[in-house]
């Protein structure tokens, strides 16, 4: 197993991209709509929930256009002093369950699994390995946010020393296939949190300090439905949270390793176009677009709201990626970015400092560094 993968060779297959939109009319409607109730239309613990495209299209009354200056996110005050990821972000990929099958390493150095028919695993690995490389300015958008400012603040002084960190040299810190048992067919939020805690112990992150820059992607195998993920009529593609969230079903989950951030990452390729297949790229080049659009969505929201909702959210409770989800035209629309490990589809991230402070979606931003 590859516990640490940084600076690996370029992935031999296209890293992200999807192909085709839904119908032109539907795509146009989604391009114009930005969510205002991503979280509240579902469950309170589904922070940063990226909706399926069909759900967004069929619930337009619950979504509205961003208003100039009115959608900017605000600092939530932190949870136990933590609001954002201030050091270089580290991502741990947890391929949960014996359903992932036999593990091996491909020619590019990525872990691959016999139970991964669509190649979700190596695409996620390549994407997170490549972040922070090749003048990656997509990762720069999040660095404008910080902690250490007043609750309700909408800007961050460059001198405050607590900005979101940049993933120099790559964000991927570890890969683990937990095949101790089969992953549940319908894992609950609490079960997902518990698996993230098991993973933290596995990776040796056993102190509160070791969790401050870390996030755990609990990736469920094909054919499963974590937290009710539904490939036909579901409302979400993924969401993130932390173990001590009192809104988790059954209440918060105690961790011996300190509070930790995790993402519920279903096997999104099972949902096809609903979770981003071919959203940016056509044909076979776009079959995995949704993997990194969805993965990048949750990653960006975790580093700007590590323990929800102590980080950056708008007045409706939405986070920086919610406000730009499934944007197919205009500034900040979803697009490919080029990293050292390949080309990957990503969505825009909300930037308070765009348009002279009126705010807007961006896929590129100068990296803000602390003094």
C-alpha cells in the first residue's frame, strides 16, 4: 500500500474531465443558478452538500442568483479555536470496505483496486497529488480566507498570520484500503465519522495537533449508498463534516485523536451526469470529471470551514463551493486545470475579493501567504 504519494509521475489516463452536459436548456438553467440552501434543503450535518444536477434543476425555487455583495461569506468564529486549515492541507484517502478488492500499483505509482471499475481511486490520487504544483492558482482562491478575525468578518488582513494554507508539493498524504470488513450498504453519518477516526489512528495522526491540517475522504465502494446516496433520484453527490458535530444522526462521535474533518465521498461515477460526468469534457475524456469536481468541492470547503460551521459561510449557511456549484458559463465556470499529474476538471470557488469586493466565482487567484 502507498501510504505517502507526492511528486509522482503523470497519470497515464485523463485525470478528470467529463463529456457533455444535460440538455442545453437544463445546462443553461443550472449555469445561471447558484444555491442558497444547499445545506438546509437536506440535513444540517450535510455541510457543503453538492447537490446532484437533477436535484438542483428540479428545486429551482430553493435556489437564487447571487446578489452583488450579498452572497459574500463571513467568518463563523471557529470551533474550539479552529476555523480554517492554516497549514499546508493534507488529504487522506480511505477506500472503505472489502468491496474494493485486490490492491496493486499502476505504472504511474497510484494505488488501483480490482473493485474500482471506473478508476475513481487513481483519479482522486492524481488530483490531490498534483495540487500545489505547476503554478496551481485554483488552490490560491481559498488562501484569501483565514481565522483569527472577528466573527462576521468578510475580509482577512494579510498580516494576521492565519490564512488558509497552500498545498505546496501536493495535498495527498496517505492512501489506505480498509478491507477489514465490507463497507455498509447504507452507512450512516455516524458510521462515516467512526471510519474516519479509525483511519486517523491507522495513519498515526493520534493527537489533536495532527488533525489541524488534515481531512479524511471516506470513499465508499461502487454499488453502496452512504447516507442514502441515490444514483437515480438522490439529492447529493457528497458532503463534509467533523466527528463532534452535534447534528450528526445519533449525536457527536468521540475521537481519541481529537476532532477531525471528514468527507462522505460516495462512488459518484455510479450517478453519471447527475454527479458531473462529462460536465466539462466530452466523450471518454470526461467520464471522470465528476470525481474531481465533487472531490475538489468538498476539499475547498473543508479547508475554509474545517469544523462546520466555524469557518466561512454566507447568511444562508452555504460555503465557498456551494455558491459556484454546477456553474457552466460565465466567470468561475467549471473548467480543466493543469497540474503536474495531469488535467483535471474543477468548479469555481467563491471569492469575496472578486469584483472589487462584490464577490464572485473564480478558478484562479494569486496565492495569499502569511508574513
